[in-house]
């Protein structure tokens, strides 16, 4: 310590009390210690004899100016890790200042006690004080991923989206290798309005072409819904590099055309699922360069499509539906919602070729009449799902044909068909014993229709009678007492009382009731 170091006043009573407490050896017994270091080589001990403890207390007022003690040099390398460290460091520094300013110090017998005490602490509990030891710089915490196997990391990566996987590949070499594992890339999902999808598909398929430079055989599903920048170039990339594609979703991609789609269907021979809903330029589904020579030809090459959604394809007409039916005769799920140009003639072509349909939706097709519904009887009796919502030209006549031939029907949506009454409803529930979901909202249904449901359809799970103004409490109460498996009931805009509501809640405990009556809450 230099000679100009400022002398500090120290509360010795506090130091003794905090460090050592009551010392059993304070009654005049002196402990001798010959060691040169109390805790470590960087902290020296006090040496010398002092007359009494009072001289120590008085010395803090005198500034430790006695001229007898020989100065001793001490190291300042103590690390203050706890309260004892801080107090010991202050004690050592204070003694250094005293010895630098004085050549001798009066007798102080308690110093030997301090030395013995510090030696005892060092020997018995070294981890708690750690005096005189410099704390090494803490190393950066290692990543938990370093302790995981590659298989576990790949399993974690399997929950990420395509965009997130691409970001993970830029973290480190390990993640780059694992993020491009083939098992993670059986599907590609790109849903962005601003993304350059054509370029992204080209880069991804190129990166994933490991052993086959021109073909990417691992991709089976591609979802590029709502990508406004997807063009025919993107579809050509898919058709050339993804021969094993089984599922393609291009919902609301308005820039793709028939030619690119036909080319893709021709090359991706395993394609089973296709969603082109909202693609305004798509008018049909066919193979590239195919020429329809005879409409009744059965030798035409077939598309293996099982699922097709062409809802909102407003340019799809009867001719396009005829081509679709001839090339896609294996279809089982077909959705043609809001295709307003389709008429009964188109349904005639459809039912003649696609005889194995299970799900069919022609809702919001205003040109469909009872004659088109009668054509459904030409199909195999496998129809399970039928939606004719808002086809206001369909009446009881068409529904009776459905009930006569579609015995496996489980879902029927007649919402908005105001010409449908209790008569056709009775025919349906008596013939279609597997019926579980029924929507007759805004139809001419009365309490009589609900009595029929209560008697012949006790296993009904979902029912909508929205805006059926002829329904009263009596019909709803009888329905709730017999159809106890109801899970969803829509009674919006119906003039019902709280008693009917409470009866449904009592008998159908798990039923979700949709209503517009604020008194029901």
C-alpha cells in the first residue's frame, strides 16, 4: 500500500460480532499461531502482541498512529463473495493502511485470537469463505441441444413449419445438416401473400434433390394456399420435380391456369387430393394434351384423384364437369360449392361416370333442380354426405329420391330450401337410419317434423332448425326428451321460451345450443 492511502475508520465491534460472535477464548487466553497465511497465500496474518482489547477500540479514534509496528505488505486479491468475505477484506485493508502510516503499533493481544480463528475457519469450511481466491471468468452456458441425440432434434424439428426449418438451417452446421433431414420434408407449407412462391419452390426442390439431381422423391404434400404470386411456373416446377406428390392445395391462387394444372396431373400420377377452390381460371380437370373424342369413351386414361374441391371456380360449367367426370371416375369426395354455372345436365354427366361418390356438395348452385337430384339415384348407394344448401329449386320430390336410394346417408344439409317440408323429412328419417347430422334451417318444418325426428332418429347428434318460425316449445321439448345424444342444436331466430331451453340443457347435457334469445344466458 502506498503512503498516501487514506486511513479508514473501522467498526471493530461489528467485525468481531459478524465474523466470530462471542469468542470463548477472550477471557485472557492467548492463542499462538506460527502460520504465515490465514486463508491462502494471498492473505497474510496479523502478528504482534497488544495489551488489551480496549486499546483496539481506542485505536479507532486515534487513527492507528502508534510508531512501533513494522509495516507488512498485503495482497488485494480477495474476492468478496459473501458477507464474511467483505468484512475480512475491510479488516485486512484497514490493517494495511495502519502499517503503512506507522512504524510500530501498541500491544494488541486479540490479534492472535483472530489468527487462530481465521485458520480454523479456513481448515473447517473452506468452500463458504473462499477468501483470497480469484473467481475465474464464467464460461458461456452450453446449449441444451448439445446433450440431445440427432434423432431427438429431428423429432423436435418435425413440429416446425417450412419457414422455421429454413431459418434453423442457418444457425450452425449441426442444425443445417439436421434441418434438411429427408423425413422432415415430406410436406411443404408456404402460406404467404408476399412470398415469391415460384422461386421458393424451385430452391426447395433443388435443395431436397439429394441423390437424384432432377427429381425430389421425398415430397408428398404441398400446401401453397393464398399465395397470390404463385403462377404456372411454380406448378411446372412441382410437376417436373415431385413425381411422388399425393396432396396439393392451391386454394385462392388466382394466377394459375388449366394448362399448368393439367401438366401437373399428368406427371404426378399418384396425386389423390387436389384443392383448387377459389382459382378463378380453372375450368376443368383433365390430362395434358388429351382430346375428348367421344364423351362416352371408357378407354381414356384416368386420373387417380379421390378428393377434389373446386368450390368458387365460377367458370366451371357443364362441359368442364363432363370432362372432369370422364377423367376422374374414381372420385369419392367432390365439392362444387358456389359453381353457379352448373345445371342438371352437368350432374347427369357426373353421376354417369363417378358412381362411387361418398361426399358431394353442390350448395349455392341455384340452377340445380329436382331432376338433377333424381340423377343421384344412378350412383351406387354409398353417398354419406350431401349438401344442397340454398338450392331453392329443390323440393320434396328430389329429397324423396335421395331417401329412397341413399340408405347410408349420415349428413344432409337442406338449409335454405324452402320447398322442403315435413313430408320429405319423414321419408328421410324412416329410410336413412344412419343419419347423424341434419340441417333444415329456413325450411318449411313444423313441430310435426320434430315429432318425427324424436320417434325415428334418437341417435341424432347435430340438428339445425334456424329460422323455422313454425316450431314451438312443444316440438323442442319432445325432441330433447327422446334425442338425448344431441351435441349441437341451432335454434336461432326461433320463437321459444326459457322452458324449452332448460329442457334441452337438462336432457342433453353435452349439447351446445346456438340461439339468439338473450334471456337464455
